[in-house]
C-alpha cells in the first residue's frame, strides 16, 4: 500500500531531522531560556526536545522534566547528557504516550515552525489533553521577518527541513482554546547585521 501524501511528508521530515542529528551531534549548546514561573518539582514536558537545550533550563528551575522528540538520535543524545536527571521518550508531538493531566506545564521551543497544519492541530489537542487544568504552555517560534524567512511565511532549508514563520496573531489563533498570559516579539541583531526574529507566548489551559 502506498503512503498517503501526508504520511510520506511526515516520514520525509523525520528522516531529515534524524540525518541532521546524526551528522551534527549536539547542534545547540548551552542552556536555553524559559520565561515562566514554575513551582519547584513541577512536572514539565518539553516537546521537540532535540539535544536538550530547553531541558537543561527546566532542570535548573527545579522541574521534573520529560523530553519528547521523534528523532531517536536526539533522544539518545539527551539520555547520554542528562542520565537519570530527566525522562525521555521517542514519540510524535501529535500522538503523545502519556495519560491525561500528566503535566503542570509544556514547553514548545522552535517546534511549531516544523509542523504542517494537521500536525499543529493534533499537537495543540494533545497539549490540552496532557496538561492539568490551568497548566502553562510556553511557546517560542521564529517569526515573520526573520533573516531566514526570505520574505516568505515558510521555506525549506538546504538540509530538507521545512520552516514556517509566524506572527503573534498566528500563535494566538493556534492556541485559541487557551488564555494568553503574555506575547512578545523579540528582534536580535546578529554580528553580521542580519536580524533573528522570534515570538514568545505564554498561555494557560482554561479549567
């Protein structure tokens, strides 16, 4: 049986990311930044955890962290880097293997820009399911106007990975079942003059 177009697209993107992590080892170094208030020992899910930059930030905040990514190589790197300090699972972010109401917060850092429309809807639905009522969602995405956007709202890089670029209004619409606490566009001028543009949003799940 032939794959449906969406299945083929999903498999193709998964292969691109797997190749990326195999070739680059740990592509992102250091500790990320997560701007939200969490109680100590909060249970936090980092979707699309990659090699663990956001996981490191959440651990520093005293959270109990679970990282999820569809790349086995990314998860392998996380397990080597963090040992038993956090839990990790290979899975799709629109089909999470967790019970309802499992987490106090979810982080989605540079993940949504790599999902198609169906995956976005499924991911938000799954975030709603695994969060406790009133749980927090921290989102960071590349925004329209970013130096890589080439004046478009989406493109495919040379490594085959697709990028989408969002406005603050786009993110608010994607999470229209949540209450928005904060939304901020951040422009960062690089050393060579180009500008990285990001949008950060914080939501909480309505009771």
